[in-house]
């Protein structure tokens, strides 16, 4: 029996489709070039001269001391009657966008990873699978790694700017999230029910049993717990720094999207729900508000049991998935609100006095469109991280979607001793194959015995909650900055 079996075939099929279909059919390219988004074309030199009433000047040159000559930049009045032309984004236009290839590859990979995950969920629900590796978990882990890698590359871009203001913002928020993570990790389980402490205690016991069989001593529990918490704090600070500018950008596009849909009250309600969705995710793990209030509501001197713990775990998973779907549905309004910044800048320019160079007008307008993929990744990145962290929480934590009973919370540890292989076959190739399968199966059994669902529940509950917490902090700060500080 194979270690992976039919899942390996599906994974190879998805990888082949992703490679073959990407040049022709790409969900990332379709998201930008489906005709629903409009960019603003910058005016040409002739159009600006016509609006300002100027003729094409004669060639005038300044001679510098080193003998190099250059043309003087042409200027036009700022209050010219300039109106930008809006046109749909085409695939040819998208090729000039910054980080377009990284964005397209990430979005396409997320789509295929989600399809593999859905297949594995159906596969495991229909068949009683024992000993096979869940390939959907591997795809989700790769999605998290690639998503953080792309967000980190965008953050590194801010560090390379000459001004350095963005660098200071990232470092400040990284230190802020470091402090917040330290405070969160000392909160008792009675208030934030991540399950980190019992999960780590279970991991410590399993690792101790495994290392004793290898003849290795384990660190004391207090030192191991301290190292584990410090590692989580460092990871939390890094994730918070990567999510800083996505949160600040979301606050700006949220305000602009509300102005864009001023005549659509239903869309505005959805935009507000989209902006507040990370707050809902935060409350799902606050035990006094969520579990104690939702599961059992006070009714006089007694408590009315509304749902079981298993049902609440399922509802929590579906709530996060629904909120991610809502945020994905609001993508168009946020991206169009960002593209409208070019027209907004022109309106502000008309109210100013003086002259401005034509190249500056063209640069300001074209720069908005050139960074569209950066804004799109900043908008979709947190959705990708929180969605696939939730999917990993469901699988590795042995939760249920509600279609079949949830497995027991405390799975019995598997035997970590190496399993003996069966009788050696006569053929040498068959013997090598059986030995390889035996070694892989023994290694996977040992791994599953050490990292149990109880540990994964605590780890991915905290990771999902922390991604939402980073969004809440940066979104609220960005809202305050763009609505009050910038206005003043």
C-alpha cells in the first residue's frame, strides 16, 4: 500500500495544470483584467499643451559647467481643466505592473492549493484512510509560506526607499506587536482559549518519551516552555511587521470605497462588515464573550445550553471561512477605490496655484496604476493567511465541518518504536520498495505521535487569532491616520 496513494496523483495533476494553464488561463490575471476595474490614462504632452493654451516650444538648452546639456522641463498651470480618461484594464496593461508575476503566481497557487484541500477533505470523509499523508496539509503549509514570503518581499521594498519613513513605520509596529504578543501569551486560558499550554504540555510529554527511547535527556519544562513562548513572540512580531502596510492600506481603500459607493447602501453595509470582520474573529476565541455566552446563555438562575462544544468549534470554522469569502467579494470595490486616487489627486491639484511640470503630472497618474499589484497583494495577503491557517486548524486539530462527527479531542499517542517490516520478497526491487515504505511509515507514525491534534489546536488557534489581531491594530490605526491626521 502506498504512503500517499491517489492524493499524489491529484497533486501532480494540479501542479501540471498550474504550469500549463497559467500562460492561458490565470485567476490572478482575470481578477484584474475581467473588465470590472478601470484605470486612468495619463495625458500626453500634446494634450497638456492644448489644455494650457501653449504651443510646442522651441528647443532651449541649459549648458552646465561639465558641458552636458539637457532640456528644460515644460510646465503647465495646476488649475488647468484636466479630466482623466478611464479605460478597462487589459492583460497587456497588466504586464507593466510592479510585482505582477509574483502576484499572479501566488493567487494561482492559492486556487490550486484550495482545490487540492477540498479534494482531500472529500476523500477522507468518504473513505476510512489510515497511514496516508494528508497532501492538503502540505499545500496549505506551502500557501502560508509563500504568502508570508511575498508580503515580506513587499516589506523589504519599503526598507530600500531613500526617505526611510516606511522603514521606521515597520520597525515601530514590529516592536509594538512584540509587546502585544508578550501580553497575549501571559493571558490565562479562562479568557483566551487557544489551548497553547495544554498543547505544549502534551508535546513536551511526547517529546520526552521519544528522546528517552533515543537515550537523550530533555530540557526542564520551564525552560522548554520559555523557549517556545519566545519563539512564538518572535514569529508574531515578524508577522505583524509584514501585515503593517496591508492594514494601513486597507483603511485607506475602505474610506475611499465608502465614498465610491455612496449611492449603494447595501454595498456600504457589506464594506463595513468586511472592515470589522477581523474583530469578529478576535471575539471567537474570547471565552467569556464567545463560548460562555454563545454556548450557554444565562436564563434566571440557570443557564440555557444553546449548542455543544463540538458545534461551536464547527460554527467558528464556518464563520471565518464566510468572512474570508466576504472580503474576497469586496475586492473589486477596494481596488477601484485605489485606482481612483489618480483622479482624486488631479482634483486636488486643480485647487492649488502655481505651475507643475508635465512629467510630474504623468508620473503621479501612472504611478497609481503601476502599484496596483502591490495593493492587491496587500489586500489579499491577510485573507490567504487567515483562511489557510483556519484550514490547517481544522485538519491538524481534528475538527469537523459538521458533515460527520468530530474525532475525540485527545487522540491516543501512537507507538514511536520502529515498525518491523514483513517478510522480505524474493525480488530485490520489491524488497527495496517495501523497505522504503516501511521507513517512511515509521517516521510518519513517530511524527504523529509527537505532534498530536491537541498541540496543533493550540498553535493554529493562536496563529489564526494573531493574524486577525494584527489586522485590527493596523486597520484602526490606519483609519485614525487617514480620517483625522491627514484631514488636519
